[in-house]
C-alpha cells in the first residue's frame, strides 16, 4: 500500500506510532484500498480519532482496519468508534519451493501492462463504476510485478505482485466477466509465481475472498486463518 499510495492521484500515508494508513482520495468509497494496519490494539485505539480526521480531511468516506481474528481489544475499540465488520477474507500462504507448476504456453500477456488496465479489470469484475481505475491510474509499475492477460486481444485478467523480505505478495486479482471460466486467473498466477521463485522469493501470501479461494487452493496455497475488515463508512 505504501508503494501504491506513492503513485496514486493525491495518495498518501498516515504514519503514527505502531499504526499506518493508506489514503486514496481518488476512490473515496473503496475501503479496501483506504486501509489501516497496526502493531498492537492499544496503539490502534489511541490512533482512531486521528485516523478518522485524516480520512475526513482527504474526503474519504469509507476506510477499513485489518484485524487478525481473535483480537477482542481491537474489535471492541473499533466497535465503539463506529466501525462494523465488513468482511473476513482468508490469509493464505504458498511455499514456492514446493510449487511445481509450469506456465501455460498459450497464455498471452500484455507487453506493457499499466495500472489503469488493472483498475479497469477490477471495476469490471466487481461491478464498480471506475473506482479502481481512477485510484490506480498513473501508478508506476516499477515496484511491482504487473501482469495483464489478453483474451481475443483485449485485457481480460490482472495479477499484481509486490516482494517484501522474500515473500511475493499477490494483489488485485481480477478477471473480466466475459473472460471468466477460462482458467485465466490460475494461468496468470502460475506465471507470476514462477517469476517470483526465479527472483529468489521463498513464499507467496495473499488475502483470499470467497470467490478466489478455490483458485488459490488449487495452486497449493494453504489457509492460515481469517482476517477481519472493520469498516467505518459515512452514511450522510
């Protein structure tokens, strides 16, 4: 998220002791990219008013806090501050040394993929009206592995990776509705994971929605438990 906000229109981070927030004003209704991570529940609780003020000043109407399952001190503080649990994706991890798939030779990838294409595919996949495209348009690809698969000559599936300390994080996986059911996500993921292993990564991690979990399990990802997204959204 630091790398994304650095290049996104008006994007920035809020850094507090033990707490960090990404702020993406170009997508004010999308809490998944206006999100907060923290080191301990006490520091999070002490930061919530400051975070709320920072998001409000930026014009962001919805933001979320990622909480590992089983942290009542955090969830109680969030509940008191007006947050509600909005989702429970699964944390999943893959041992790249054990990954034995080979890339699909028929896969066609865009030669110069852009984050604008990634954003547009996510909007199409999730029925949004341009939120991700506006948020990601202009982000440089240098810090990421950006994969956009083509189907019938058109962008059809996206996968973005970001390496941190030997782990290949996987993000914004999406397939356009007209291309779903062709196995594109699994094929693009395979290409990305083989590349990650060749770069020296030893693991891969992601946060899986119910829709994508089956794809990741077939690739060999293991479920490490639920995460919770505690959202605060302005209603007026």
